[in-house]
C-alpha cells in the first residue's frame, strides 16, 4: 500500500470550498482552525455536498455517506482520506 496517494490536503479543501461552494478561506487559516465547525467558515451542508461530489468526480470513487455530515475540516479530511486510502 502506498501512502500519500489520493490524499486531499488542506489547500485542496480550501480550493474546493471556493470552487464548489463559493466560500473563500485561506488555506493557512483553515489549517490553523481545522477543528472549527464548517459553519464558522460560512460553509453549509449543501456546500459540503458539492465538495463531496467534486471529490468523487476527481477520484473516481464514492465517498462515505457520512462525509457530507462532517462538522469540521479535520473530521472531513480524516474521513475522506481514510476512505481514499483504503478504497472503501
């Protein structure tokens, strides 16, 4: 198993928040506040659903249905990267 393959970074998440949900957030701020709820960044569940869809398209695999219910960037990245790594 190779590590680092298909991992979504904080910077990618920040870019996806802008692209899929129209929410501009600095990647460094997002990293520093990774435990902060998405709502405090101005991202709602619909925006997160758009990000999930975009990641599914980019990686060619479905993400866990829980992904759109994650409350913070850290929880989202942990779940998504765990799923992409295992292919589950």
